[in-house]
C-alpha cells in the first residue's frame, strides 16, 4: 500500500488566537514597532480558514498530485501596510519610525545570547525586513484554491479577538 501526500507550505498564519499578532498589537500600542527598509518588505500571510480549505483541497487531490508541494497565501502585503492596518483597527497612529536593518539585525543577535527571551530576534528581523513574496499560482491552477480572506478582514478579526482579551 502506498500513501499519497501533498505538502502545503503556509507562511505566517494570522487570525484570532495568534500569539505573534498579539505581540505585534501590544508593541504597536507601546510605540515599539519600527519600519525596516521603509516597511517595504513583502510578507505572505494566510488566514487559518484559508489554510484549512487548502489542506482539504490537497486531501481531495492527493493521488493526482502525489509528492508535490504548494506555496499558500491569502494575501501578500508590505509590512508598513500590514502594521498600519492593525494600527488603524486599534485606533492608533500610523507607524512612521524607521531603523536601519543592519542595526536591528545586530540587536536581534545580541538579544538571542541573553538568557531572557525577547520579541526581537534575527529571524523576525529577516522575515519582516525582506521581500518574501511567494508564487502561489501553482496552488490556484492545480488545486483550484482561491483565498476568501484579505488583509482588512483578517486584521479586523484578529484585532477584535485582541480587544476581547482586555
């Protein structure tokens, strides 16, 4: 007996209950979010319900596309638009503070060697300061996946969850 599989590669999954989003919103409220490289880095994001639907589609077509992998994203957005959509939803001012990438990357490295855990690390700096745009055409063409969630709806649901914690 042979087992068929398909690999779905979701990037950052964002929705209610997401701890990194909670940390982002806490830091936005404290004014501790900065724009690396002007906030122009592209980040791919997937809503949890879109991720679930993509996995169900993969399950249905596992035999047909056995062994293949697919990138997945509900939307791809510049970090400054991502952060400022959260700011707007929380009634905060837009993020305008900028910092050099190399400086924050060095700070991230330094904080990693300390015994206490911090929100900032080299992985986070690299992810938020880089262009991580994914080609999602394959999952659309072969599996028929079409995202149902965009930036505004995903951020609203996540921010509403965050506000309910207070």
